[in-house]
C-alpha cells in the first residue's frame, strides 16, 4: 500500500506539472489528485521539492544510467561523455510525451541548485570523478567549475519553452566538448 501511495503521488505530481509551473502546484493539489491523506507527501518525501526531485529521478535516471555507468567504468573521452548526455536529450525532446518532463527537469534544476538528489548521475560528485578520470591532470575543483558552467548552459537551453534546434544541439555539443576537454592548467594552478 505504501508503494502504491508513493507512486500515486508521483503520477499526480507529473500530471499537474505538465499543465502548471512548479510554483503553482501545491502539495495539497498533489495529495488531492492522488487521493492520498493530508500527510502523505510529507511522509513519503518530506517536502514538495523532494517529491519533484524523486519524480524527475524516477522518470529520467534510466535515460542516462547505462551509458554513463559504462563511461565511468572505462573513460574514453569527453566527446563520448557529451554524446551520452545529449543523445538522450535529443530523443526525449522528439517525444511529445517526454519533452515537457525534460523542460521541467531543466527548470527545476536551475531553480533548485541545492536539491539533495539521490540517484548517482543526478549528483555532482559523479560528474567530477568522470571528468578527472578522462582529462589528464585535471583537479577536482576545476572539474567541478567546468561542470557547473556546462550544466548551466545545458539547463538554460533545455528550460526554454521551445524545442532546441538541431543546429543548437550541434553547437552545444561542440561548446560542451571544448569547455570540458580543455587541458589542465600547468603546475596545478587553477584554470579561469
């Protein structure tokens, strides 16, 4: 029963968030749409932010997990990492049923940068480890900065209310690859 309630809350949140922005969807509305008791959201998730984070992780984690786990096991190159991020995005945007969720993911991540994600590829440290294993001599602080910039640009493109064009995806692919793959600064000095 508990799993059923959790799933009903996630489904209700997904439905409500396709027709209204995050700030306009209340915990009360989610609970009512799920037919759950007044404390259900807080019992299962703790807060509206954690509910939406769980929804996004449940809906999108599988999209990236297999390819990124493979790259983490045997890092090959930054271009492959960028492809593993962008190729699923292109497919998700092309699917009318998943495109709104992808925009929600981008908008939510931009508005809630301190979210306590639980799935591995939603947490920043995994990205830092992947980049430092791929770019020789790159220190974790520089890798973190590079990812912060890369995800800021990526999120800005995805959060737009219009689909990202093929030309924009190609430019984004080149930009992210160049920015992430830059050589480590000599003598351990931080890169700008």
